[in-house]
C-alpha cells in the first residue's frame, strides 16, 4: 500500500506539473471585423450584457450589444447600424414605474452628432431612439443608475458637468462648471450624497479633486486635492461608504519598476480608513478595474482588482480584504491573443470581455473578434498562449494517471489475496 501511495503522489506531481493552467471557455461573436467588447453590465442572476463596437467590411464603426447566459451562451444581439461611425458612452439597466427591470439604456454618440438615448427591451428589441439635449461637443465619461432615473457626468465644450434625468429623458438636475479644460471623470451615489472626481488639465498636467455633493448637486466640500503623480482616479461604492482607486507613478514595487495601483477606503464620515498599494508592477498605459464583492445578504466581503503586469504583460486579478490586505492572486492571464477591457465576478465565476488578436505570423480562425472568457474561480491560476497544448497534455497525463492507478491497484489487490 505504501508503494501505491508513492506512485499516486508521484503521478499527482507530474500531473500538476503539466496541467498548471486553467482550462477556460472562450466565446466570440465572430461575425464582423474589429469586434471589441469594452463594457460589461451585471443584469439578472444568470445573465450578463456586454457592449462594444464592430465594423462590417468597409462600413462605419458601429455599436453592438450582446446578452449572454451565465454559461456563455449568446441569447441575443443588437446591432446599431448607422451611416457614420458611432461609439457607446455607457449602458445601464432601466426600470418601469413599478421599479421592475424593463430593459437597457445605451448612450450612443454618432460622429458629428449629439448623443442619442437608445432603449432596448429585455429581449434586445429596439424600443426607442431619442435625441439628447447635449451639444455635439459633449463627451460622457460615466452614467449610473439612481432610484428615480440616471446621472451622467463628463464635459460639455471642454467644461465639466453633472446632470440627472428621469427615464423619460427629462432633465431633473444640472451642475455646470465654468472653468475650461475640466471634466468629471466619475460619479457615485452613497445614501443621499453624490461623490465626483473633477479633473483639470493645464499644459498636459492634470490635477484632481474628490468632491462631495448633496442630493441636488450643491458642493458640500472638497474631500481630497492631492492626487499628485497619479493617473485618473476612480470611485467605487461599497456599502455606506466608498473606495478611491487608480494607478500611480509614485509607486516603486517589488520588481523595482515604477508604477502600481492604490486603493483608498473612506468611511461614512469621509475619513480615510486605510490605503493599500499593490505589490506587483502595473502597466500605467492599461486599465485598472475594481469590483466590490458582496455576499447573498448584501454584506461587503472583499474586493477584486484587475491590472496589467508591466513585466510580463499579463492580466492579473487579486483579492483584497475589506481591511485592505492584499491576499492571493485569483487569476493570471498571460496570453498575447487576448486584450481584456473589463471583468465581472458573480456566482463564483469570473467573466472577462475584450478582443481576440491574432499575431501576423499565426493563421488564426479568430482575429480582431470579440472575446468573452468564462472562468470558474477554482480552475487554478494561469492561462497562457498555448492553452490547447496545455489542455491536451493535461488530458493525456490524466488518462495515463488513471490507467496506471488502475493497474497498480489491481496488482496490489492480487498480492493481498
């Protein structure tokens, strides 16, 4: 029996050595050129929605929306076919007068035109397209759902603004800033207060302010001024408070590289509770995404942070506790074929969206096509370029492992008899 245990352990080591990479499921719409998913929206329990852009041959760039089941099955698609280039500025869930979810609202900007409100029902059918009151020179940086409508922030004619609308597109509140070279890059609502990040750029130098507003967009106070040497900071709502996060040029990490991420947690009195600095090098040219993770009772349990490692250009997702302690790496995607733009963790599954890119020296079936990568959290850590090879080797070793185990066990039983 001792020999049997040794053989089993040896084979387990061999197996783990050959099959250390996650076997993820990758989906692609793969119908058009230059498909690229860039925003993911959590919807119902077993579904998710992603939006991005595509090109149909020589036609203009268009917005499309894809809805998936949690297992990656495509439920429906919406293609915004227009005569000029267009892009999406955001997508949110919408609700009827009984506060029941009834569809999705996408802000779509056509070239040289004002923003259009595009409403879809839950099955992806176009309900209406309504021209907004924004000027042609308006750019929206964020749209969020609130209890009685939605809030958009950005810049109009190079000046920062915040505006609130109901679901009939009536303007309820507005705050315009008179200073040039300003924009609002993010906004959240916590209880009866709004928090925004205002950015001012002068001679290619940017400064930021974290501002608290009341329920009517009146400034209460400026909570933080000093974001020196940091890139655009962003906001994340937690329970009754919030998190500020971003990338910084000030951070010198364990690999002696300049550039990393930071998280700053505030309490409900707008006081800093803790600040955490990432311990792996982060590419300052790539995106950072943070998601707050809640349990089934709506209690905050942890944070997931997505960055791009500047040493090996891999995508990393790490777990951070509610006290700011960096824990284990949940996922590492070291795959030059994938460009990751956003992610979502729900029901113990990680979803990544972006684009599949094929190197020039490779003859791929997918190139410049949309990417949805579905990964159960317990499928180990790393995804590399030659996934199929790893899967095949892992499968072969597994077959050998089972066969040898069967023979050894049979032999052992015969000896015992």
